[in-house]
C-alpha cells in the first residue's frame, strides 16, 4: 500500500467534540480479545535514488542521516495507515483551516504524497506542491500535483515570500531540529490572509485512568524515544508547545484541536475503536522502523536490543486492558493581511462538502458539556484543553455507547 492507494476510506462525519476524558469509556466486552528552481531543491537523479541501508532498513540518500526514519515499503505503508487513522479522527477532513479556493498549496514532508494527492482532488483549481527528502511518491498523480526533493530545514526555502495560500505540515516529529525556525519560515512564505496548518503527533503513550503504568514497556519506550531524538538533535515537542511558536511567529486567529488516538480498539466509541484498530496495525507494522534509527544512532543501541524491546512492547500494544493513547494536535494560524476569511473555524471534508462552521463557542459548548447539557459555554481560553472525538450516529458529542 503506497502512494495513491487510498482505500480503505473512512466514512465522513461532522466534526464534534467530546466531554471530559472521564466519559471516554473503554469497551469492557473486548478486554481479551509553477516554481523557480533553487540550489536546495533537487531533481531526481541517480545520487538521490542511491538509498542507504542500515540494520535491514532503507533510508533517504539526499542529505543522508538528517532524518532517522526509513523510507522503505514497510514504512510507506505505515505512513498511509496513519493517514487513514488521521481522517478517522478528523471525520474525513483533510484540513481544519477555513480555506477559500486556495490556488497554491505547499505540503511539507509529503511522505507518500497521499495527503497532497487528495487535496489536489478536493481543490482541482489549485496547484499542490509536496516536498520531501525521499522521492517515494507515485508518478501517476493529478495534473495539479507535483513533488520536489527539498529540505524544509534549509536556510532559504525555494519559493518567494508571501507565496502560498495554504501551507501544511503533518507528522514531522524526529525530523525537525528547530521547530520555531520552521514555523517562522512557513509564516514567511504564506500569503497575507493565508493559513499554515500543522497536524502533529505527541508520540508519548499515556492513559487517563492510570491503566498504563510507569513499569510498562510502552512508558519506557516513550522515555527512550524522546531522549534519543533529543540527542539526535531532533527534539520531540509536547503537543502543547506548538501554539506558542505559532503566536511568536506572528500568526493570528490561532486555534488548536486536540485528538486522542487509542493504541488499540479499546474504546467503546465506534469510530475511536476503528481508529484504534488501524493505529495498532501501524504500530505492529512500523514501530520498529520508527525506533531503529533513533535508538541506534541517538543512544548507540544495537539493532538486536531494539528488536528485543519491540518484542516486549507488542503484547502491551494489543492489551485492551491498557487504555493508552497518543495525542494528535491540529493547529491553524492565519498570516495577518487581506484577504481575510470568515471568523468561523470551518472545516471542509476531503470530498469538498462543507461541514458546519466550528466557531469558538461551538467548540467550547460541545466539548465541555454532556450530550444533554446545553448551558453556557466555558471561557474562550479553555478551548485548547478540550479533547475532540467523532460522534456516532444517534448519540451525543461524547460518541459513547
């Protein structure tokens, strides 16, 4: 499963937001069970395709070593599975920024190119550029998509300033040495009135009910991988860190939406259960690849030691009695200036259907209240603390059976 193989496609659902975490119930029944060239932009050549191999995994050749995750078929499949999981969490929405017929779209770290391809299909009058260190994207793509080999950490980006209507970045942890600098560059190259959206993962495993212990290997892995990334000069931020960098860069109308992605199908909520099923697949197929480069390069582990740790982790990944999850955050910010869109925080589905506007008040009220409580929404500043999930038909915002 690589590139433009998009199936399975999740059902589209309107965005909604859950009540507090205490109402996120586990399922007890299954407990067992057109652009100028630049010196930092490279065309595909023999040297770029001359991949490096290490510990049985394949890695990028362009600026070799700067990104510690592999680019082989197994990793590309994990990336596409994560795309599916993200759409499940976000109700089929490729973005949450309130876009209005964007003409130029940039996808930083495009990976397999699946997001860029679907955005090009959703916005056929736009030009979508996807950049990556690895030329692993498909060749058969919509006419309005192109892929460049490029490094977002280059001092100067390829394109002019004030150029893109929308800049997007997703799942770039362990690939960025200076997040504040990267976000400033995104600001610089976004048009006035345009948007930058970052969709990012905090890979640390956690739980709300203390079913994940400090003694668990998942917790041990969380400590190890963040330590290794820091030593590799690719620190992994907390999901709460990015919003400050957005504001400091100069973005306005900054909003963040927080998702909890379960490790396996332990939740009672049907869509979260489905997300957990595919998240488990992504981990069992891909966590070793995520770990190998970081632990061997950052902490000088031997490949055999990494494999032993993975063998210890797999049973915990599958254990539905451990209600663990990782946090995904969507952050959007607007560059000041015209044109300015509506204040409504609108999300558009990947098939082009407009979802209901997500205003600050609607985010607050649906996030903080139970399905039958329609009292006053909490203060504006509390919005960022809420945990959105997708509702099940016939149920309230909690999505609980």
